[in-house]
C-alpha cells in the first residue's frame, strides 16, 4: 500500500475537505438495502465517515481541544457544508468515537445524517459538548476494530466508507495497527487517514508517533497549529 506522508504546518483551509467530499472514490462498496439493525431501507449518502479521537493519557488538554473543537468548527464551516450538499447525494453520515487503550472506546456522537446547515450545526454542537470520558494507554488498532462494525450497523449506505484516526502518542497496547488496517480494508472500508496531532510547532512529538500512523493508515498526515477542517479530509 502506498504511504504518502504530508507534513502540513500553519492554518489549513477547508479545500482539502471539499476535495475529499467531491472527489471520486478509488473503490466502492454497496451495502445491503436494509439496515441490519432496524430492517428499514438505508439512507443513501455520499460518504460514511467515522472520526476516531484519541483521549489517552498522552493527550493533554490543548491537544484534546484541538481535536474536539476543531471538528466542531469544521462542521460549522460554510465551505464544508457547501461541499457536503453539493455531492451526488447531497449528504454524508458521520459519527465520533473517543478511544484510548484496548478496552476503552466509546461512541460520543452517534451516526447522524448531515445534509444542510442545520444538521451540520447540530452535529457540531454534539461534538463540542461531548465530554472526555477516560484516559489510558494508546491503542489505535483496537479503536479501528471497534469502529468497523458500525458501518454495517448504522442506517446508511454510501459508496465510500472512511475512518479518520487522530492521535499523538506511541502505540503501546491492543491490536496491532497494521493488522487492524488490513482487516478494515478487507471489511470494505475504502480509506483510513492517520491524523497525528501535536501542539508543538517543532514537531518533536511527531517522531515518536510516526511509526504507527505510517504503518497503520493509507494516508497519514502530520498536523500542527491547524484549522481542523483539514481533519475531515476524506480523499
């Protein structure tokens, strides 16, 4: 799998997100017509996006707020909303999961349809008020394993299934990240993005985090001092 590493500093605009929403998927997955959980016709969306946010002990308050507030701000962005509503289906589905060690994952914001400014702002508000539930070790592979079944269990269909994993620490517990990546791709996930968070402008935290992000994910990106709309990039 090709590993392209982008080092991105400074304020990032919403352009990357729009490219991801409007771009063409390299692979496509068609889910069943009926929701496995409720037996109802699934709602077709352009993208199903699962946001996995690191709340392990290595994440300080600044880095936690960078993730949570940044995601909330991104969904309030008019450019992001326009990108969503201008897609083929005019909507996406997304959820947000907090994760730390191998046995600590929690869906903080459930799967939601985002198809206009009101629903985008509702999703942003839900993120902004989701409290940090726990700390612990760092197990991104286990977080991926936790998130994958949610794509089949939710009420949505799409041609693109995307997982974004943000984090700042060394993988030190749980399922091996490359194994989790391979299992996710085999299960039908189209894209996994590694989003390394640091509030250090010198990138001193990046060297210790590089190994799991580069090994685990199909599109790792190193980010500091950012407008977190970039974290919604799903290309």
